[in-house]
């Protein structure tokens, strides 16, 4: 797993007024939910590589000599400036199941793409449930067998032991689309017969 180190500064009080004071000091108010709830603040520079990435990464929050391994649960943005105004983290407690979204990586080159089709990925993240010991940073979906017009569904993703997918099994993850040029060529070939 890939960890991003975050230095936190514990806050004694919560609420709107305290959060506003933290933002005025150019810091981001945040909370860790877990065995105990902790209010703290951090900088935009510390969380940049955790928030603005398509990859799944864990946060290791260092605060008052203690380390907390967490996942990002929710991020709130300012409606105009799109700056981060608040972050919620969930602490990873060994043996306690968590629900989270992980990226889906397509593996291989499909037969349909080699024949001139176009790969469309409809689902980029899948919701899973597992304990922290079984956590993965992505799930792989093998697309090498897909032909023109075929789709790969959630149920066809190979899932490691100890992980449960919490999405409907019939949802298409990706599909090989038949381009218009190939469709018109096939139609012309049918008329010629």
C-alpha cells in the first residue's frame, strides 16, 4: 500500500467558529473518526498528493507523537474557489471491516480493440468491503477476451480473498464500442449479399 505522510496539529475545540479560525490561519480543518474522534488541522501541501490523484492511497497522520493510519472518507470544497474546506478521515482499526471505493484497472488489450473498436470504461471505481489487513490499492479487470460490442461486468472482476464488492453484479465496467465506420462497412457488406 502507498502511504502519504501528513503532519497534523490537534485542535481542542470543534464547531464552525473554531474551523473558521483554522481556515483563516491558512490551514485545513479535519477529523479522524475511529476508536476516538480527533479534531485536527493540516496544510493543503500535505494533503495534495492524497486528494488530487486517481490512485488509491492511505494517509499516515502524525500527531503528538502518535501515528494514525486512515483513509479519506469525505472532502468538502468551497463552492467558488474549489479550495478544500474540510476533510473527514476514517481510522483503520485491525479486524474492523470498512467500506471504501477503489479504482478498477483494465488489464490487457481486447480482441475487439485490435479489430478497430473503441474501449469505453463506464465504472472507474468499485465500492468494496474488507478488513484493513486485506486492503488492496486497485482491482484488475482482464479485458483481453472482449470482442466488438461485448461488455465486461462487475461479476467478472477477479476479487482477492477477503474482499466483497458492494455493487450490483450486472453493472457493465467497460465495453468495446463498434465505431460508425465499421458499422457502415458491415451494413454495406450485408447489402452486397
